[in-house]
């Protein structure tokens, strides 16, 4: 073998991740262990209840791009668990949660492979994957019935395949991988924020703009393929629910305006998601600007930054810190490279930086422990709430704030198909609340309300539009206490003379 061929082989081997098993296997095992340790005792997220019902009933979600792939594989898991292992309906969420836990480890390895492909550095890949694996938000959602971890898994591996195909000059593989990047948006919409990278990445590897934009177009088609399938095969249900969701979202945006507070939320939540990426990524991106041979890595990091900055325009940011996971993949990749370069440049300086970052991370993990304790407590409280209301009449109507998903959960699974709830948030009837209550009572349906203040506070929002309605109920209706702050609405009070 001549020297030129040997050099090419050496450069090619530098990108290989499989031989680094002694580095990524510990990360794989750590991710699984953390996911198991901090798994959700029940269901803590509103969307988790909805996903469980949608997957069991094989119905589309109106959220985002439809979550088609996420619901499809979970429905398959449910059918196997239910038909073969006779898992009961009430435990369907366990099937989906264990599926997410299983994916957490391979997702971390996918990030390692991607970082190794982009940097050809074991140390950079290890640092980048570790930033993901030990992110408090990543750990938390590794044990929940949510779509974040599956999205990390598919997006990381699809991007790895795409960049590898570009490096080795396989056009067909590049186009297929780009399409798969888009398809990953049907798990969760992370990929949407990275699609613009595709033509620039292709160009940085010497491919034509035409090939790059063709790949981006295929990725775009892959991203909307789920919506197209739902619209094609379940048009009556999906399109109706989609339009309803759009209207409710528009109403929410009017009620909860985007304010300058989003800058504070972005800073706080980004730091909680990964203090290492938050502090290191800006310097790494500036450093990378001069590295022409690492232009693809710079694009990926920039996409992660733009993904987070886009959240400044999101009215839901105050109640959804997990949105910061959207940009973490790109920011972790550049931060891992930055940490590796710092270690190679000055080990003494890097040692001090690592100690400081470790010290700062401890506070975040303490907060993570508290939040996981609170989530576990809330999840157990949710199950206790269900045990207290399951004896109530089959046509009951509930006004229960953040316990509403529990009601919908029982309805959707068919355990209590005729229960109903007056939805908080965008579905709250505001000045028509008394008319809605009167209509249910006139129809002979018992109506229950829970005044527990904690059930009406959502995230960082302190303005509660539902408070006016709750005060109206206290003032206008005769109430019968059942337990704690849970009442049955008996009838309207007679007006005083």
C-alpha cells in the first residue's frame, strides 16, 4: 500500500466510532441507569396522557407535525404487549415508558457517532455525548412517556449517516439520509431547525448546490409525510382536530402574549438544560469560525443556537423548559469540540474550567433532584386522585385544572368513556362557564370542581384566567364538600332579596 492510500485510510479510520466501544459503552450504560433511576412513577406531562391514548386507539395527534412515527411504533408495541402479554389498558403507559428508557442509551451512542464523524476526535465525541447524557432535561425525559428521546435517537443517527455519506462521496446514501433526517420530525420537530444545514453541509463537502437543495427538499417532504398520511387515511378526524388545535393555539397566543420575560426564561432554562453547553458553546462557535475543515460542525452548532433563539418567540416557553432540548444536539457537538480543543491546548487551564463547570453542574443536579421528587410526588398524587374519583358516576363532569389529562386518560382508554371535563387553558369557556355548568346539571350530569390552588398554576405563569371562573363558582353555586378541596356543584344559589 502506498503512502497516499495509507494516509487516506488513516483519515477514514479517524471518523469511525465503532472501535471506540470502550468510550461509548460506559455512556450507554450510564444513560440506561439514569433513565431507570429517574423514571416517572406514573405520567407527569400532559402530553404523556394524550400520547398514551392516541397510541392505544391508533389515532393521530394534532400537535406539531402529527407525531406519526412516535405514535405508530408505540401502537405496535401496545398491540404486542396487550395481545401477547395481556397488559391491561390502565398500564399501557408502562409499555411506552420502557420503550423510551430503552432508546436513551442508543440515543447517546448516536450523538457520540455524530460528533466523531464531524470532528474525527475521540475526546470531542466523548465530551459532546457526555453533555447530552448528563443533561438534566435529557435524564428526566429518558424515563417519561414523551417523544424527546426517540427524536434524539433518530435525528442523531440520521445526521451521522448523512455526514458520513457526504464524506465518502455516496450521493444516493446522502439523499436517503437527508430524507430520514426529515422523517425524524415525525417523532418530534427537532429536525425542522436543522434542515437548513443540509445544502450548506453538502456544499462544504464539495457537492453542488443542486444536490444540496434536492436533499433539503427530500428532508422537507419527509418532515410533512406524517401529516400527509394522517390527512389521507383519517381525514375526517385529523383535519378537524388539527384546525381545532390551530384555533386554540391562536387563542392561547392572544391570551399569553410573548414578552421580554422570554429572554430570562431562555437564559434560565438553557442553563438548567446544560450549563456546560450554555457557557461553552458561544466561545466554541466563535473559535470554529476560522476552522474551514470543520465547517459542517459549525453549521450544526449554529442550527442548535438558532433553534434555541427561536424560542424567544414562543408563547409556551414559560411552561415548557424542555423545549431547550431542541438545540442541545448542535450545541453539545460544538461544546464537546471546544472542550477537547481546550484540553489539548492547555491541560492546566482546562482542568480549572472543568472543575468550575462541575461545581456549577452540582447546583443543577440538586435542582433536578428536587424537580424529580416533585414530579414523583405529583404523579403519585395523580394516581391517588384517580382512586378517589373512580367510584363517581359514569357520566360525571370535572373541573380539575391540571388533573384534566387524567380524566381524558380514563375516557380515551375506555375505562370511563362517558366522563367529561371542562378544559382549562385554551378550552376554558371564560364568561360562559356558568352556562356550561348549568347545561350539564340540567342534563342530569353531576359536576365536580377541585379548588386546589396547585392544580391551576402552570409553569412560570402566574396569571390564571381560570381564577375568575373559580371565584364565580364559589359565589353562585351551592357546593357539597367530598374531600380536601374537591366539591360537587349541587345547584345555583338563590339570589338574595
